C-alpha cells in the first residue's frame, strides 16, 4: 500500500504505520528549469503549521522528513521522495531538466545524495502530465539513469531502492509512455483513479464502474482495464489510486442532475455532514459506490467511505493488483475520533491482513 502525505494539519505522530507499507513524502522538484537543485515546493505550508508540529525543531521539509523517516523506519515502513505533483511549475521545471543531459545528471545526483544522507528509500514521480512522445522518452531516460545511479552508489547499492510513477486514467496521457521499457526500471505504476467528479453535475467522484446514465462516462475499472489489457502492464506493477477526498453538492435534486459542487477533504465531509446524522446513505448499484443525501437542505456528498474501501479492496485482490495508493493521507484524518484514521484502517484491514 502506498500513501501520499502531507497537506493539512497532520503529523508523523498521527500515522498508524501498521496500515501502510510506503509513504510518498512531497513534493520536491528542481529549483528552476535551469537549476537542478532539489527544493520543496510548499515550505509555506510547513511554516504555517509550526505550532502543530510541537516536537519539530528543524521546521523545514527536511526537518519534517527526518522525523517521518525515524517513525516510519522503526515500523518497517519505507519513505519515498515524491517529485513534481500537480503543480504546473513543478512539472514545467522537470520537463526542462529531464530534456537536458547535463541537468538531468545533476538532478539524479542530487536525489542520490539526499537518499544517501537521509535514508530515503527512493522516489515517486508524479508528473502531471506528459504531452508528447518526447516527454515520455525523457521520463524513461530519467528513470533509467536514476536506477543506474542507485546501483552505482556505494551507500545504496545493497539497499532496495524504489522508483514509482503516478500515471493518468487513460490513453490521453498514458499513450506517451513506453511501459515495456519503464517496467524494467519502475517498481510500480499508480493510476490516479479518483478525479471523476464534476462542479456542475451530481455524480460519483471515484466510481468503481462506469454509469453513463448519470454522467460517469469513465471509471476506476476502465482505467485498470486499459493498463492491464490495452497496455499489457503486469498487475503486480499496478497500485490503484483511491481518494481521501470527495465532492459536496448544493441544489441537489437527483443523482446525475445539475448541481453546484466542489471537492472537499474526506475528514471535512464527515465532520460537517455525515457525523451529524442528517444525511441518508444511498447506493448506486451500477457504479458500485455510496453517496449521501440530505433532502431537507438539498445537499449531496460523495466520498469513499469505509464500505467503498472494502469494495475496492475486494476489486484490487480479484484483479491481482499490487495494492492501493491514497491521495492523500492527511485528508482522511478525523481528529478526536476513537479511530482517527478510519478509512486507512479499512484499507489496512482488507489489504494487509
């Protein structure tokens, strides 16, 4: 199971490490399109949460990482450096770095040095998204160069180092990847099978199966089938994306009808809506997913709850996939609850035990 962290007030002390195997910690990128120095993209986020991390003396990305590494490694959990992410700047910088032999070599060297010095277990590249065959080839070259550099490192050569790649939900971006070659230097691919929501129509955010009658014209199963059947990816190299966020709609009348919506963290949806008991649980049999409705306020919320994680865990095992990747860990943290990580617990119980 692979997890991504961190954005909200959420500490290395809050993670139930028994329910994770790998944590992708990010995001880092290059300092610019012409400077291969590794930098954290959101230092302001950590700075703003200074009081939350009371035991953090080095209040930087690296300082937080030191604490996370110590906690994770004590529990035999691996920590990978997450690169790029969904920000345009992060991807634009790496696009230029990967295309330049000298800069790419410097970037690879900087990653290896950080892993040697701090003990990170590899990288998770989240490049959203390649737009040409050249992009795809340059990403492949980067992964190949990094894998070779890990092996050549006197510090890392006898340690299992991971390289993973987050990928799109279909051919529109994945067509630029050579999966046969990538499979030789990438441990697994993580389809981001969760961004199916709509701002204007009340539909399911991460439907397991397609329900075109309500406007869900793509699904998790469509993406997984694409990688397995169309691209020939080994199921043991596929880690299926699941969300710790959902969508909240006002002016709701019916599933598939016009409504006003927006994405929200799972913890906020639960605390503001579900916890109070005013929403009725519903089930869409076609998409195999729950959603919740309040007919008095004409609101609908949809997110992956514990039942959905059981359903998706069953699917993952039936397809023989390697596991699940969560976007992202802190959004499922319910502060003050008996189990502060209920959604993580559901996944851990069904995939790791």
